[in-house]
């Protein structure tokens, strides 16, 4: 990129239920927190990027970029909405970065959000499935949980992954979320409770074999927001700007069955390699990572294809607590999609928020001590659209 | 911008009805034409930007960026979808320009499209209205035709505009569209037929007083596509690159009644001033313009607020044939939204296609002789999100 970009402000709503508030209202709340955090004073915001996957379908509102600019009184700031499935947030952050890097903007607000809890789970699953292949998958009832289940089965068969590993991702991320006041789920779980106990079958029912309820992220309302600026002016606003050191994006085949090796998330590999190359860093340099664990299996697979662990060994690292808070590479200290929640359009932005808080040392009880470099991976479709970022603390 | 951008390829489907084809299929058709036109050979496309307003609502498909990359076999190109109401196309072109200008990409495909004809007109009007103010306008039944009608009434009252002026916009644009093989409407109309004849009330019924059927753009299926690259490499692909000399964008209040002067399209003013300033050119330098005439009144109002004519005098210029083919500043030689048609997500891209064809001298019977500089204005919401471009031929 021709010009470096910094994150100077962050804000989120509590993830969870926001009955009685509109999507736009929760986006305003997150935006105001980020603007306040960025201490931009009277300075003009040049552009606003909004990410939401389903605002038209779920909230009967389109062109939300302009609506947010209006509500925040930021006219005449340029307004855009990105929709890129679950990678909408990363897509908005990336385009905002390029708006700054191109010299076209100096100061940009990015706000992602989704309001989903007011709609039935069946309808949500159907709407989210509109991103899979329309004729090879969707019409046959292949939803996202179905794809993730088949992917998990193959993983178990090929790499010796067991249901206990999946459960451990959930247990770890639920534990992390207890330390995150913004997380949707504040519920400690145990392997006994979700797998071995007599009532486990009832408490943790099958969703799509072998995935159970606690293997799937919840349906969540929420919004997250960041303020970006040209790195050369970042110190005007804050003492601890966080630098967007690297970013990468890649697309894979839409239909999962067309991939040579369906267990390989090639777009994760390519996107992460691009991000690390741009940052001139390696996976081993990272102090923490936020991965897109919409299903427990995805945290494990992404931890491998992002370059942290060899293929088929992610569950070993998990087993050995490498990815727990206090381990060598904490993954999803925020609680991840699994427990912080997954308001689809907010997720990619919320990952940047968590990384920024961690790099600033503001992550409270879940702080990764001395974190200076961090990675996140926002995963769209079933791995067909992946956007990775490497963020670093400027010392 | 830190790096100049050029248009090196264009393609469109015929605008009209595309029964039996999906939105994705017509986008593929336009994309292949643009890629073929750009003669990029084996060179990789770095990113694909898709614009569509209502793909989820009308075609049950989201995340269309990845789907298009997949269909075109352009993996691992980065994929994004922009939704910005009727300004979606301009929004996609603008972000693609910034992707190149930032140094992040060298070669980018932008494809806009919408498939709308398979849905009832009432439902279309309702879905398009999801971009107006949700509580101040939408819930009161204020649709886009209703807003345009109130705007027209005020214009008539204040500036002496008559229904004959509105009719003349339609007649001129229908005549231009007869020379555009891609246009939806190939139907010559006369003032006698649509206003004075006994059967005019039947042929041209009221939609929202004073606007009649022929004052409103049709509901259209179609897709349009451009290939952009860094200007410094444009000559590798074509002899006549067209330069994105200027671009500007602005947001106005979402609710029209909140504007100090509701007849003033402030976002058009700001966006065009920014575009002209960046291009170091003035409205007087332009050889033609494509304006966003979703309703006849909009061509007149935008011709004023873009800086071509003083406020309240656009209809005089129209009367004097200044804006007709052969006049000093032909407006909408393509037929405009009025007659080329308005597949919402395609429109902003189709404007760039028309400007490029005109600047290359490839516009056939509607060619503006010797055109070297051209302007377009993509108008979202009811003027709350406007994106203007100035394109020039590199000699």
C-alpha cells in the first residue's frame, strides 16, 4: 500500500439481544463509542463504511451507509455499505484502509452490525445459506451447519480429531468470554456437561452430526466500530495507534465439493500469506489471533491454514493449551464467534476491535500480556472469501 | 489520489428482460465482454467488485462477489459486493479505483447488475423504498415516485417548469435510446402521444401527480461491467485508455424534508465540485454528461446542481436543445435511466461504460463528435448519496 493506515478508535455494543432497538440504532451506539475513543474532536470524517449482510432482509433497510452518516450528522462524508457474507466486516475494513491508503481519505469510520434475534432460527439459517452455491448446494438443503458438519466428519476421519477437541474449543472460548463484558454468552461449560453427563444429549443436542449446539455460534445482535486514519497523522489523536501492518484476501471455489482437498481452506492460506508478507512478519511472530469460529471446527482448521500449526495438528495445540489464555498463542481471547457472538456484519470489525484493545493493553481480564502483534481471519461463505489482517502496536 | 486509474475495458448485456437467466448469469455475460474488450490475456485480475442493490431480496443470493469470481474462474481474486441503493454502481467503481490508487491492486473488474422484472411492480417499489427514511418517510408510504412527485411540484411552483419540460426529457431520451442497441426501451414517443392526444391519459397515466408513466424509468434487468487498471500500465492493454480524472462523493440528509431547500440537491453539488476539482476541469469543459434520470425531473435538477446550468434554468437549456444530441452538452446520449433502463445496481457502472464508449468514439449513431471529456452522476436514495465522475480521453 502506498500509505500506511492506523486504527485510532474502537467501540462496540454489548453483543446479545437488542430488542426494541433498530439495527441503525445499535450501529449509532458502536460508532459514537469509536468516535469518542478516537478523540477526533471537530475533525471531519471523510468516509463511512458500513458492513451488514442482511439489513434489507432482516431489518427492511438498505443503503445503510447513508443512513448512518445522517444519524451521526457526518454529512457530506462519503457513505458505502459492504455485503460480503460473514466477511462483510473485513471487507469494509479493507476498503476503508484502501480509501486512506489511496490518499483519497484521511479519516474513516467503519461500522459493522447485524440484528438477527427477532427472526426465527430457521429463517436465519435459510437467509445465511443464500451465500452458498445456488444450484450445487442451496437447492439441496446444504446449509452452513451442514457444510461444517461434513467438513468436520472428514477432518475426524483424516486427522484423528475427536469430539472432545471440538468441545474444548467451545469450553475455552466460553471461558474467555466470561472475561469479556461485550460477549453474548456468559456461561461456563464443562466437558462433563456438554458431552458426558446423562443430560448432555438434551443440553447439547445434535445440530448436524457430528456438530452439536455448543459447536455452533449463537444468533446475535450487535455492532462494532473502528476509526482508521493515515498513520502519519495518528499521533495527533492517540498515544498508542495500532498499525494495519498487513492485509490479505482470497477467494476459493463457491461449491465446497469442487475443491481438490475439501479439508484445506485454501483461501485462508492465501489470504494469511499475503497479510504476513505485506507485514514482513510470520505466524510465529504473532502474540494472539482472533479466528472465525462460527463452528468449533473452523477455529482448528483456520489455526492450521493461517500458518500457526501444520495441517492436521491444530487439535494437538489446542489439547496442549497452546491456544488458551496464558498459552503461547491465545486464540479468540474475546470468546470468538462461539461465545462473543456472531452478528454477521459486525464480526470482521469486532475482530479488529479486539486486536486493537489487546495491542493497547486494554483487554482487562483476558489481556494477553505484552501483546505487540496480532492476527485475525474473517471467513466468508464456507471459506470462499477470506480476509486476514496483521495488526501491530507502534512503540 | 496517489496513483491514476484508467478504464481499459467495457461490457454490457442488453438491458430489458432476461427471463430464464439468473442475476449471476447476466453478470457473467457483462463481465466476459468487459474482460474480452480489455484484452488482458492471461494477466490476473486482482479484485472483483460487484454492485447490486437487491440480490438477496430479489434473487435469493448474497455475497455475489465471491460467486462471480468463482463463475469467471478468477480465484483467488479478492471479491467484494457494494450496496448503496441506486448509487451501488458508482460506489463499486469508486472503491475499485481506490483499490488501484492505493497500490493494492493493478487490475480490477467491476460488475453491476440487477434482475427485477420477475417481481411485481408494487413489490419492487416497496423494496426500493427501503432506502428512504424508515420512520419519517417509509412508514408513511413515501416511496421514491412520491418523493420525486413532491420535488417536481415544488420545482414547477418555484422555477416555472411545465409538464412539457418533463415530457421533453422523456422524448429526448427515448430518441437517444433508439440509437443504443443496449437500451431497454426502443420506442419513439411524441408530446402529442404522451400529453395532448385524447388517449394520452390512458397511454401515459398518472403515477404520482404530476409524474406520469413516461416520467419514470422502467423496471429493468441488466448488467454492466468495466475493467480498471493503473494508468501507468494502461497502454499495455489498449491504445485509447480513458482516465478517471476526477471523482467525488457526498451524502445529504436521509429525510428530504430536513433539507433547508428541498429543491437543492446539495450532495450533487458537493460531489460534482469535488470531481471537477480533482480533475482540474470545470463543467464548461465537458463534452457530454450521463445523469441519473430515474425520474424526468432529476435530469433537469442534476444538470443544474452539477454546475452545467444556473439553478432553475435547466429546463430552459432543455427547451433550447442544448442537452440534445448535437447540442452543446448532450445529456444522456445512452437514453439514460429513462430509456436505457435502470437495473439498479448496474446503473452507475453503465454510466461509466457509456462515457468510455463515447470518449473512445465507439458510440455509433449516438456518438458525441470529438468527445474528450465527460461527466456522470450516480444518485442514491433521494439524493442522499451521490457519486460523480469526470472521465477524459488520453490523447
